């Protein structure tokens, strides 16, 4: 089991956003998190990649990739995050560097040193997301959909077991958004766990997955109800 939360309470700025979270998901699954703005979807993701802490007294269990995030030393966080791919709605690409340089920066920051291997891996992930001929471009030379594809390429550089996508289609048109979710769905079919927050309920009908709703400080699976 890649993520195992039992009776976890999640706070944001000392305000309880989710109570008694039970959330168990595994490799190869595609998980939707739905709910209104402020319902706790992003806060849950932040606890998974250790941007937001869960107090040990506020959970019976909170394990990610076999490690308890309740007692995780800050020095262990980078190693845990290296096993995840994180996709943000606002891209967070380095605008003064080309696509290739953005991806190389991540690889070098996570321990890659061999130039040939770095070049080969960048070519692989760009091909995977359909951007094989865009490595020389700067982010501002790309459309929103193209930038989001680069963000996905960046997220999968280290072949992560978990991919967390926070509203990855929020700033995209319908057709481009569908292409992005189709790409993420393909990654789950290859064995990655994908957890995606979204407000676009149409996607739930077009791409299969387990559905969890955040509402009234609670999270519950509603797969059969949607």
C-alpha cells in the first residue's frame, strides 16, 4: 500500500480542514479528489509530500511509501519526495531556462551526474509526453497545454511511484485538459499511483478512477455515486 491514512486529522493554519481521514490507495490506481475550494483536497496532497505536517497525536496512522510521515525527520523528506512526482496548476517552471535545462536542473538536484544518461532520460520523458521536439524552447514560447506536458515530464523524471496532480487541467481548455488527463491515466496504467484534484466532474465520467469527495471536514469514497 503506497498511502495509508487512518483516523488522521489535517490542519491548515491551525484550522481543522479534514477529520478522521481514512485513505488507503495503491500502485496503478487513478484517484480523483473532488470538493469545493477550501474543502481540504490540496491540504491532503500537501501532507503526502510533507509540505504540511500531521501531528503524531492527530492520527492513528499516516504512512507514505512505507514511511510514517508523523515522525519523519526533515532530512528524510527530500528522499521521500524523490519517489513522487508533483504537478502544480501554475506550472512552476524556471522561465529563464529552456525545457531541457529545466529538466536537467531537476535530475542534477536529485543526484544524476552522467551527462549522457541525463540527456537520454530527458529525451525519453519528452517523447513520453509528446514534446520530443520542444526541448530547446523557453516556457514562455509554449502554450498552457504544452507547459503542463513539460510539468508532467518533470514529474516523471525519476520514475516515481506516486504522482500528485493538483488541478492539472484548471487553466486549460477542454480539449487540452482531456489530453493531459489521458496522459496521466496512461501513467497509472503503467503502474504509478495517480492522485488528482479536480473541479471538472465531466472528467470522472470519461476517465475511470476511484472518487473521493472532501466535504464538511470529511473525506469519503463516492465512486459508485458519481
